[in-house]
C-alpha cells in the first residue's frame, strides 16, 4: 500500500501496522513468559524482600529570635555585626538536615543497635522500645565490630543469655545480668531492661542485635529526610521521613526537633555570653574615650579663649558694629572741622563763623561765640563810626587774635579726632580677626562635640543591649515550636505495589520486545512479500505456503490444502503476467541452493498438467541434480547423455510421472566434468525445440544464478523466468542478483515467488 507525498509528489510506502504486529505476535509465548516471570519476581520482591515504609510528617515553626525582641524596635546586635545565630530559613534547613545533628538523635534514642526476631519467611525488625531490653553503648565507646548479629534470649526479669563472637575466643555463650558491661575488642555495651507492655511477646525467643555504623546511619537518615518550607513567605518547615517502623520514625522526628531546639538555645546562650563579654570590653574602652573627648573640649576652649562659640561671636560682631559707628562719627566731626578751617581762611575777620554743630569742644565753642560777638559789635560800631576809629581798630585787632585762636583750636581738636579714629580702626581689626576665627573654632569644636555625642550614644546603646542579653540568659526562649506533632501514615507509602507491578508488567513486555526487535534488526533474511516489494521492482508471481507433507509432489487432483491452492493461484497469475507473450518455456532458478526451486518446478508442472496441459520438467541443474530423486523416479540417462551422444533420442531420456497424467520429466543424467562448456552445446536448443512440438509447457529446473552462470546459458531458449526466494533462508543480497537480471534483461520476463510462507487456513477447505 502506497501514499502520495504532498511535498515531493513521490509515492511513500505506508507503515503496515498489521505486518509489524504479526512479526511480534508470532513470539507471543515469549511475551507470556516474560510477563509471568516479571510479575512473579515483583510478587516475590514485594512479599519477601521489600520493606514497607511509612511516611512520618511534622510541621515546625522556626522564627528569628532577634526580630521584635529589642526595646525600641531598632536593629539587634546581630544586625550590627556581633555574633548571632543565623535566622535564615535555608540555614535552619541545613542545620536540621545535617548528619551531625542526626548522630545526636541516634545516640539519644539508642538507635546504634538494630533488633530483629525470627519471622515465618524472613527476620522481622522491631523497635528497641517495644522489647524487654535495650542495648546501650557505654560512654565514650564505639559500636563493637561483630561480624554477625549477637543473640540475646531473656531468661527472667534479671538475667539473659548472650551469644556473641569474640575475635580471640570465637563463638561464646554466657548468662549475664541486665546492666552488666560487656567488653569486646571493638567496644563495650550494656543490656538494660526496658519495661515495655509488649515485652512478653518476645520472651524466651532470641532477639538478634546488630550494631550499625553511627556515621553511615546518620547519613542515611539525613539523606532520606525531606525538609522544606511549608509556604513561600513564612518560617514554617514541613519535615517528612520514611521509616519501616512508624513509632521509631515519630521518635526520630520528635527528638530531632527537640535536640535542634535545645542546641539552638545553648548556642544562643553562648552567643549571649560572648556578646556580653564583648560589650563589657567595649564599654570600658568607651568610658576612657569619652573622658578623653571631654578633656579635649576643655583644652581647646581654654587655648582659644572660648566659653560659648555662639555668644562670643555675637559679642565680637556687636563690638565691630559699634566701632564702625564711632568711626563714622569721628569722620563727620573731622569733616566739620575741615569746613570751619576752610571758611575762616577764606573769609578772614569780616564774616560770622558758623556754629560748630556737633563738635563737643567747649573751648572751640567759646572762641566762636566770642568771635561772632566781636564781629557783631564791629558791625554796629561801623554804622556810626568810621573804620579808622580807634575803637574799630581795636575790635579788628581782637577779631584777628580770636580768629588765630580758633584756627589753632581747630587743629588741636582735629588731631584728637584723628587719634581717636585710629584707635577705633584698631578695635575694628581686632573684632574682625576674632569673627574670622569663629567658623574654624566652631567647626573644630563641632567635630569634637560630634565625636563625644557618638560615643555617648553608643555607650547608652551598648548598655541597653547588654541588659537585653542578660535578660535572655535569665529567661531563655527557644526559637522553635512544634506546630504539628509527628504523625505516621496509616498505610505504607513505599514500596508502591501498583508501580512495581506496572513496571514489572512493562519490563515483561519490553524484554521480549527488545529481543524480537533486535532479532528482526539483525536478521537480513527475506521475511514476507513486503520485503521483496521494498528490495526489487520485479513482479511477484505469488507465494507458496509451507508444506508439512514429507513428499515433494503435493499438488494432486483432490488436494485442497493451502499449498495446493496456492499453486493453482500461481497458475492463474502466470497466465495473467504472460498475457500476449509466449510462455511455453519457463526457467526456474534461485539465488542459492536450498530455496525450493525443484519443489516449485515439480508442483507447478503438476498444477499445469492437472489443468489439461501437457507439461515436461527438465532437470538442468547438472551440478547437483535433484529432480528425479524428489519424485522417487529412476533413470540411467538424462540431459547430459542427450547432449553428448547424438544417438540418444528424447524417448530414451523421457520419464513419466505416474501420479499425474501428461506430466513427464527428464533428469540431468550423469554429472559431467565440464558443465560450463556443456551448457553452451547446440544440442540443448535441439532438445527444447523438439519438446515444444509435443508439450504445452516446458519447465526448466536450472542451477542457482547466485552461484554459477549455467542458467544464463539457457536465456535464449526461455520465454519467462521465475526466481525463487525462500522465507528466512534467502538473504536480502540475493535480490540484488534478481535486480541485476531485471534491469539488464539477462533473463526474459523475470518473476519472483516467495516460498515457505505461513498461509491462512482459508486457502483450502477441509
């Protein structure tokens, strides 16, 4: 069956699911055996080997102790870099799952020893708390290195019988009291009573005790434990563990959490003690540093004449402003004096002198008043008296003297003001210098004060934290709280019986499938018609079913078995494929011997003869003749005799097949030494031409073309050729020979027959 490829418009062979299934179903017994054995192995494993495992689950809250524990909500010392246990949830998971913590759990529960009792099929492991006694290692001792488990039989409430193996003494048996120390080459231990309610169940029965490697057991339990956050944002941890004994698993999980909590409190206390010691050392240092800073402040103020930088700066600024005002006032008075001087020098003694304004000099004021008074007297006198009057002259002399005194006094006052002005300028310079020093002094003093403030704040903060750590030591609180107590599942979660049986079933199918697949992959033999269609373009004449009959001639008049019916179908196909062409002479060959060409030749000839045709079969396999032997016929002469001796006629070599009318055969005759040359003899053509006159079909059983070229010597005499391929015998490469014949037309009308197939029962009727 073919399908059309839409991309390339070339025929693509469809997958034949039925054919593929048939190749595997023929080995159904292998699949049945594989499924049976795998399911049986799964049953035995689950029943006798696998140990049921229960899931123990618990939920625990792990919170950060530092968070929310401070007085004022500020960061804790852990946030400041002091030693503190980590509150990271991933770190806590790592601590809980550590093997070192698990070792403490195993030692706490005395799980260094495993206990087993006899069962019906296998030994049953029991939990130490469920039997009459427990085995405990002495302090500081390691597990004894026994090669085999020891046996303990309880005799009464105080004695037990011990069977163990000593390296020096060998196997030894002795009675001991509970609590006695048993010393071996590997360590020492004690067997102590355990007053459990279930103890009577194991009385008088041996209990086998084996010591485990503590480190390896801790690693196994830790690796088998699952610890993960119960949510994305909180501090809840979900803990789960698989254990064959639920009570032991619950004790392990509970003890793990308890030891973790105790270790956490101890570690926190150690950190608190260490923190207090660090704080005390730091407080001592800070006390000295604060005293040094206070001395530095006093020294700096003393050296720089400072009491308070802000108030001193205000005084300096006010002094500078006052000096500036005085300087301006002195300058005004000097300007007034300069104006008076200029006025007196310009007007002489004939005009009044202006008032001295704000000049606060009484001498100058008196002289000016006296001068102006004399000037008024002179003006009055001149109204009635001439200028040369002695009185007027005396007045002029007096005015001139007074004027000289005023000028002298002006110079003296002016010099005094200049001196005062210079003093004010000096005061201003000193004030400005003090003001200029204020920022530097203020900055330096501010730095010193800042250092003092930081140290004082840190001192108070450390005092507060020290009190917090002291309180935590007085009332230690664990940061771990069990939310859900450890609980065991009601039914075992491992092994998963359904998964084991399903996996075994799949394995039971896979192994035979892999075997058949590999077998088919490695086999390079022709399996069916589809293989022939895939390897050659030659037409397929038909298939021949496997014959269970030991006789070669299976086609008879009344035989309706599948093989006989297929030969009848082959007869019809031959007429169809050779329609319009001569088909009297048909060559039958194969790629190798043993592929059934002689069997096919005999039965095809019989089928044609039963249809009313005269048929003769020629044994032209001169190297290994089998035609007469397969028919249980005897003849002293044959084809080689006819070729070599011209006196032999066809009648001399002709043999009649008694079972089938009009069916004759001619054997090969004696095996010649030069078969290749004999096949080229002209007498072969004479033989075939004579037989054509008498027979409707001439079937030639020739030698295999894959071995010798004898069949090609007959190519000019045949009308059609049939290439026999046998299932599981003919190799794929033998079809290369057929392809070469088909493509180069070395034989006329080559056709293929698949021999020895499995035919359905509906080919015949019974």
